């Protein structure tokens, strides 16, 4: 089974994680993961800015989808 991340777009429907800190509207360009745990690891990405660690909104709103 393959997995991918998607999140609601602001101006369009869903957008998909492409990798390299980018999202795409094109379903075929999405990054696929071989396991749910690998997709969840990307979804759990955090950022630290000025000593504050947070999860970017695009990851906190994302969903791991099984294909």
C-alpha cells in the first residue's frame, strides 16, 4: 500500500505534499510513502523560530491518505 499527505487548499480543492518543502495541486506529482509511519513522520514536522517550536499549519491540517 502507498500513502500520501493532503491538506485543504486556500483557493482550490486539496493540495498534495510534493517534498522539498512544497505542495502541489497536481495529484500525480504527490510524494508517495511506502508506510503510514513514514507519512506520519513528515506530518509531524515541527519548526523552531526564535526559541518557539511549533507545527506549521499546513502539516497540522494535513491528512495521511492510504491509496
